[in-house]
C-alpha cells in the first residue's frame, strides 16, 4: 500500500513539474515571438531585400536633405555653431558691432558641410551591399536606430575622409579661414591681453558634419520603423 502511495506521489510531482516546465517554455516562446515577430509569407531573402530598401531610402533622404542649401544651416539640431573655443570671441565681437561677420562665419561652415554631404551616398550604398545576413538580422530585430549604429561602425572613418577635403576646399573658397583670422584679430585688438586657443577648423567642421549626417539617418530610420506613412514602397510596407 505504501509503495502504491509513493508511486502515486511520484507521478503527481512529475506531472506538476512537467506542466510547470512546459508553461515556462510556452511563456518564453511567446516572449521571443513578441521580441522577434514573425513576418508570415516572407522568406529571408525578401525580408533582407526589404531591409536594404529601407536603408537605401533612409540614407538617401538624409543625404538629400542635408545637401540642400540651408540643409545644415536651417536645422535646429545639426546646424554647425561656433566651436566652444570661439563662443566667447563671437559673443564679444557681436556686442562690439561685428555680429554680421560672426554670422557669416557660421554660415560659411554650414555651407561647406552642405557641399560635402552628397559624398556620403555612395559610401552608404557600399555598406548596404556588403551587409551580411547576420548584420541584417541584428538590424531588423534591433532598436529604432540599430541600422544607424551599423552605419556608424562601418562608414564613419570613410565619410570623414571623404568630407574633409571638400570642406577644406569649400572653406578656403568661402574665405572661412580668413574670416576666422579676422575675427581673432578684431578680438585681440579690442580686448588687450586676450588669449585665444588654436583650433583646427577643418577637423571641427568635418566632425560636426559627420555627426549631423548620422543624426539625420537615425531620424529617417525611426520614421520607417514607426510611421507607416514613411514606408513609401510595397516591400517596405510588407517587411515593417
């Protein structure tokens, strides 16, 4: 009798543990499905094609937007402002009646960035073509800017190298370097014993132009992921 009871207890415990374990597994799978939702009726090639199309659209929009006149200059976030080392100089000169010269200097930096922006398009397209299946899966199942993070890791150095010569040339043509020297000259002559730090303007503007570009790419990516109106092709509507 005791043996029968023990066997009964054993089967009861075994059944309880099994059901409990199955319940946990079911919850885990449901959680995974919520995190990585299935895209029914589409194979991996279709999904990856849709992702690449999204990235092409997003990066293209970002580059086009910044390449326009005032693309950088009129944007509240990506506008290139006076370097921190020059902000005191700019404020003082503006109060002394040289505000237009300071504003023109800022405008010239942004114009240089706008001229360089189109160079990013080819670099982005190359990165998209070289994307592996693993890259695509991580991007598709990642956060709202996972593609932008991918581009940063793959293209930042290339974009900097492509932007800098154009920015340097544009700033020379626009007289930015001369304007910078003139600003410093007026500042030091107006304020006796004033000191200014040396500054590599070309590198500063190139870094800011690159940062602004990736910011815009990130904004485009968020739109495609969250805003149905931004999915401008049938494939994008299916995949996202």
